[in-house]
C-alpha cells in the first residue's frame, strides 16, 4: 500500500507500529480508516478515496 500511495500521490506514507492486529490510516493526525470496525485490510482504492476526501 505504501508503494501505491507513493505512485498515485507522490508522497511517502509513514508506518507507525501498532499492536493487536489493528491497522489504521491517519491523515494529518485524523484517523480515516480503522480495521477495528471492518475487521479486514482495506483495498488501495478505499484508502485513495479516504486520502482524496481528506485533501478537499
């Protein structure tokens, strides 16, 4: 996913280690996706939609 974000937006996504299998995506400190509710890993397209919405 990091490579897909880099390719589409030209930005390097950072990785912050977590625990318990939780995967979250935050943009400017705001969580925009968490598998605490979906119980699955997101698709690249789902994350792209979240990034696009946060950039507006």
